[in-house]
C-alpha cells in the first residue's frame, strides 16, 4: 500500500518484532508514522498524515444531548471542545441555538470548535406538519396531479352514473343534439325519436299575442264598445254596426245580406262572391226632405184643416156665386 510502511525483523534477532522498545520505535518513525500492529514477523506502520486526513471527515458519536438543559454545553458562548465530525443525539427536546429540536434529532459538528449554529448540521428525525401544511405542500408540487378542493367541488356537481356526452348517450337519454337538425326552424316531433323542421312563424305569434283582447268597456250613453288589446291598442265599435276606428282591417267573407225598412226595396242580396246591393223606394212611398217635413209640422200645428172652412171652387157666398 502506498501509505503503509513495513519494518522488517532486525537482523540477528528472533521473536515477535513487537518487542521493539518504545524508544527504538520513536527513533525510527520520528512522529511521522502511526503504529498499526505486527504481521508475518514484521512491524506495520501507516503514514500519520494520511490517517489524520482519512478520519477528519468521519463521524464520531459522542452521546446524548439534553436540549432543554443544554447538556453537554454545545450552544453557549463557551461550549465544550468539539472536533469536526462529533455527533450527538437529542435525548430531551428543547432549543439548539434558535432551532427547536425533538428527541431523535441528530447534531453533527461541521468544524473544530463549533460555537455557532451555522457550525452544525441538524438532522431532524421527527419532522411534523399539520394537515393543512401537508395539503399545501402536496398541492404546490407541479407534478403530483393533486386532487384539489376545486376539482372535488366540480365532481360533486356530476350526477351519479353520469356518462360522457356523445350522440349515442344523448339519444339513449331521450334528448336531441344540434346535429339532429339539418335546417333552421322549429322542431316538431313526428314519432318516437323522429323529428321534422317547420317554418319559424314566431313573429306572427307575437303579433297575434299583442292583438289579444284583454278587456272591454261599454259606454251606455253613446253605445260605443271599447276593446283594449295586449299591446294597449284599442278597437271601438258602435253597436248599430258602424266601425269607429282608424285601423283598417281586411278579410274574406262568404256571404253579405241586407235588410231595409218598409218603403224601401233592396236587390242583389245576398252577395256570396261579388256584386252590388241596390236600394229603391217601394211603389207608393217617397222620402221627403227635411225642409218639407218642417213645413208639414208647421201646418199641422194650425189644427185640423178639414174643418177650417177654407174656400174651394164650389163654395157659395151669400149674395152671389164666385
């Protein structure tokens, strides 16, 4: 071995070479070698510098540490002497410098004469987290595929036995999809699972709705019937048949007939497709003017003219004929 020195048995001597006196060994190694032992009649030494360097990074267990009482004194301004690699196990929980430590935690000196917390490595054996801390740490990891509260809420809104929404499942549920319509319009069911499209006349429905009669009132003094529509429009009708509204209405009828009072005659009634209704005076009847009617009324007010004694062509006056 490169760092090992083997001292041979002295010439002319016999027995175990370990019988060399301390003075003889000291004179030969000059504090540069480390005595290992004997073997095969030889004394074995190893380079002391090599041995010191080899163990300088190792761990040397020193015993337990009471963190509550700081025993032995490790975190005081004048701690016990320590060497790099010294290791203690916490036997009583407490505080090591500024860090809380629990039973089972391990303290390892990172340098000789460790006098500050930074000179030590603290290996915590009993790391504890609250449920909330564990949950936060878990969900903050980008590759954990964490099952979050938001996802749980979303899943809670899905019905039991829910299935993927596709044409097959929608049809099985008795529903329809946009693909079931080939043109625009209104859907009409024609049978179990079959539908047809009809023209959308909903605008006409709105008109019909607005024209709907909501209320009616009648004025007894004028004989006018007023009908109020859904859209607040009004239609007024005179009960004698005259139409008293500014609105124009058109339509188709199958028959129109007319009746007239005595003294008048109507022809062309009824009209079933097209034609003219004509009114004439019945023979022996006339229609006087309002002027004539006024004169008649005035004359009537004078009394019974038949007994008034008016002169006529056959009248005789005493004293002669005229």
